[in-house]
C-alpha cells in the first residue's frame, strides 16, 4: 500500500516522487528534494491528485504509506500542514496570492514540511504570478510549493524556471478501465467509460458512476445526427449548455452541501431557520458567492468536455471515411457514425472539427457559452455554407 496507488498509468512519475519523498525525510534533505515542483499534464491526467499524493508522502513519517494518520488526513483534505488551493473564480486574484504568500511563510504545525498545492496555476494573473514569485524563489525553510498546470508554457518563465517539473501522461485506456474496476465498477461499464473519457480520469469516473452524466453525453451525441433546420440548431446549442450545467451540478452539489453544513457547524448554528444570526448569514452569503463563482467555472470546464466528446464523434466519422485502422471512441454508436460517414465528405468532417476547435477557443476567451455554441452548431449543420 502506498499513497501513490491512486495514480493511474503514471509509473514513470511515481518512481521520481518516491525517491524525493525519501530524500525529504532525512536531515538535511537529500539532493532530489526541492522546494518548488510543477506538476504538468493534460486535463484529467490527475496532476492535482499526484501533487496531493506527493504532499502526503512529504508529511508521512514513512514517506507515503497511505494508511497512517497523516496520509489519511491529507487525502481527505484535513491535514493542517497540507493546504490545497484552487482559484475561486476564473482566475487567481492578486489579493488571493498575497494571502497565500502570508500563509506560506508559516512553519508546519506537526509535520516536517508545510506543503501548498496550487491547483490551476495557469489561472494566475500576471500580477498574482509576480506576488508568488518571491515566495517560490526564496521559500521559508520548511515550505514546499506544488504547482499544477496543463503545460510549462502556461506559467511565466520566471516561475517555471524555479520549479522541478513532473510530467504526467494521458493514461492509457486499459489503465483507466483497470482503475475503475478496482473502484468496484463492472468491467463493461469500466471499458465504455475509459474509452469515452479518452483518458480523463474525473470524466471516466463520472461516466462510470453517474447515470445522468452518461445519459446527457449520449443525448448530445445523438443531437449531432439531427441538425436539420436552424430552429433545431438553436435548440441544440441551448441543450449543450444545459447539459454542461447539469453535469457541473451533479459533480458539485454534494461538495457544496458539505461546505454549507461544515460552516454552520463551525459557527455553532446547528440547524437552519429564522434563528440564524447575522454573522452566520454574512458568512453563508460569502460561501454562496464563492460557490457560485466556482460553479460558473465548472460549467465552462464541463462545456469544454462536451466539446471534446463532439470532437471524438467527428474523429470517429473521419476514421470511418478514411478507413483508418483505429478503435472508435464511440463504438457503441457505430451505426450512426457509419451513416454520417456515408452521407458527408471528408472535407465536411474536417470543417466540422475546425468549428468545434473554434468554439473551444472562443470559450477560453470568455465568449458567452450560449453564443459560442450557437455559432458552432450552425457550422456543424452546414459546414461549407458557413465557411464562406
Ligand atoms: Zn503515511
């Protein structure tokens, strides 16, 4: 048993982290241990899980046994010396970075290291980046920074040059399927979810375990067959946005409820009702604001995932048109895919793939989701018309 057991298809990285964790446990720390690490990998490859597991290994007396009090506390998000930070909105604000730097200077309370896991470090604004830089360049003697981002290019060179880079890969389909089975998912569902998620662990887990997520994915793909007139296109665009909202809701609602009841408990309010004190109301309002910002971000993330599903759909169509010897992502919908491959040309498919890429780009530039989806769906319906 090891704290790294939950990393899927990342054996090459586990070895490096294990050595570093052992080096971190000796006094003075060995040569492979440094104060700033950057975990990079495509969305869903598990970079923040890897960082959190490494954080556990740093505070565990056995360098990551996975079962001791320290390991368990870190993995459940309750260790005083391992802080996991996520941007509350679309990006980290300068003030968030300042608060963080203030906390980073503090010594660990019970472990050897004070670990800060900074998720989505690519969402640091330039000024937030600069605020963090000094603390990363010259960290307090017991502080370790674990930054997570899609790629090294997502960080300012000044920050990334200070970090030891840990590169995660998109896990292979069979590694994801095996992981889902180890979590109690039946083999058939595990194989489907691994294929459909294309190596995105969180998405694979949601597809395997939440029926409504599975159904919505199916509905969105089915829609691609039936884009006959403009009205149905507009409806489809709306449905895609709704599906993303519902997926975000399915994945966040439990966490939001826990946060709310934890806060009420901490404030001693116990039950809800008219008796809630003013201070409690203010704290709840603050929590709701943060949850709402996070939800907006989650909707965009889910929307991007829907677009990745659509990309996979047209990639399958293209594979059939070109008779490429590859496994279809959407094997279970082969009949529909073959019909579309027959009824359209390779050029159409390429234009459609471009339309989806454009939509992803627009979303990342903060275009309103509904508008981005409408523009995309119209191009998907009549790719050559829209190209002129
Ligand atoms: Zn342990």
